[in-house]
C-alpha cells in the first residue's frame, strides 16, 4: 500500500486577514466563484468592507459550504475571500500544485461531507478535514505529477480564453450589423454610417434599413417540442439512452460553464423529442431574484458531435425548431440581448414559488428586425464558422478533462510512473 500522510502534515489553514477595501473585484473570491469554469472570479457590484481571509498565489481554496458541490480552486493570484472559503497553504516539503490535485478528487469531498455539520447548508468540520490522507511522495515526483496534470488544465484554460474571445467577436459582429445597422453594404461599407436609407418601423418603434421588416419571434419558430426527464435506469419501454440537459447545463453548451448533464432513458415513442441541429433550448422554469428565466442555448451539428448519445432537455426547458435555419443566429443573439437587458423579468409567472417564463407571450409580443436575404446570406456563414471553432475547443476541453480525471488516481496511487520524457505504466 502506498505511504500516506494527513492533510495537517502537508498543509495548514491561512490565518492572515486583509481589509476588503484593499481587494479588487477580480481578486475577491466567494463560494460562488469556486467552480473550475469561474477561474476564481466573482462578479459582484459591492465588495465587503470588513476583514477577509487573505490568500496568495499557489494557495488552495476550498468552498466549505455544501461540500458535495466540490468547489476547489488553485489560486493564480493573491486576494481575499469570504469566511466560507478555506485557504490551505502547502508546507515546504509539499508542492502546492501536487497538493491541489491530491484534493481534486471525489474522495476528498466525500470525506468533507462525512464530517459536515448542518442539514440545509452543511459545512465541513475544519479539524476533521485535516485528517484526510494524501499520498506521501518524493518532492521531485510530486512536481513531475503536478506538471503533467497542470499542463492539461493549462491547455483547457487557454481554450476557454479562445472561446470567450470568439463569443465576444460574435456579439460585436451582431451588434454592428443588427443593432447599429452597420452591416457591409453592396460596396463593403458600413450601411448606416455610409448613409444607407433608414425607414421608421412602428412595431419596433425605431428606424431600420430600407427593405427590412419587423417580425414576431413566433414567426421564426417552426415547431415547439417538449422536454423529457425519462428514467434513471432502462425499464419497460424506457430504453432509449440519451443525454439530458437541464437549466444548469445551458451555459456550458455554447460556453465554458460547468457541463455535467445526466444520462437518462426515454420511451421509444418519445424519440421525436431528441434535439436536432439548429434547435434552440430555452430555460422556462428557474431563475432567481437577480436572474430571470429565459437562458438559452442552441444546437448545431458540431454540438451533437461532442456527445456519445442523442440529446434531449428536461421538462424545465423548452426546445424549439427554427423555421429558417439561416436565421438561427439572428434569433439567438436577439434573444440573448432581451435576456441581458432584463426584459424577461416582465414575462414571468409563479407556480409554487418557482418562476416560469411565459414563453408564448414573449414570442408573440417581442419583435426583431428581419434582414434582407443578402444580409442573412452573408451573416450566417460567419457566425456558423465562429460556432464551429467554439465547439471544437469545447470538445477538446472535454477530452482534456477526461484524460486528467483518468490519470489523476493512477498517478496518485503510483500505478503509473513518470519519466522526464513520458508517462510509463508500472509493470
């Protein structure tokens, strides 16, 4: 059996404090920013004025509320965090990145849960947490192990930055073309800025380019499907194996947020609910006081290729098919603009305390500017190319994550050894 030491022998809790007034927004960490996709950044309008726990680059931060959420972050900068975040500092004999990966495992969070206190908001017991066992490995080998794992995460983080830049590019293009109406005219010049003719549209209550028109969002939708939760295990007619997206998975379909959709089994007669390319998913139940319902994601051929099984969405989401596939991105970014500007707060009802989006009311009340065919033909391939690049990077990140998670226990248990040039399986 491999030699082990307790976490208390490998690390200690930070007792340092820092005043909130000395911490910038991008260096303030709460439990909300502890998931891997958040990169330790909290977007909060007001920072606390009182004392925070100080952390330094190389510290390991662990969310101590509801340990089953598995919130852990390796600090790549110094800052301050809320009291609900534990700050662990590696002792001199321990490589900090190695310690991070020693804790980046399900059994660590299971250990936290066993000693947690409380029911609604369980918290890990700080003393019990320090009794967790980590591998006792030579320092040089620690560095070799962490270098392999960290290189995988570094590549994934680079991909996340690329994805974010591509999404920014897409939004800028949409804004220029369809909000500012500076799409390229027949001479390649920005239409409105170059004096293109604009006409008043009564439905939109604004001027739009000549030969454009206002259209209800409902007129862009060909058909509405329904969600399906199916069953956890195959039984009876429920034998079709699918991946089911929930509201929590929406931001990960087209972006870098956490994506962990469950495997479900639906009835063979409900296979018509399987999502197809150019379908749109809208979250119709959920939200919060500060976030409306109506988050959305869209499916393309490259999205479908990322997954091993057909895709559906849960009953808390509504899948819809587009009437004209080349208008997908116009609909998507118009919808996102409505969501970002809080429009959907005005179209919510409540059932048993849960907010529901009045979807049919939205699509029959909201209009968008419908471009002429030539503009659509120019816009669609640009956006489709950006989406293809995003999905390629997201697919690569899935593989990197799977490789890291496969290697992690093998390396920690010394089932594989690392030479300076490669990873070799032990005989």
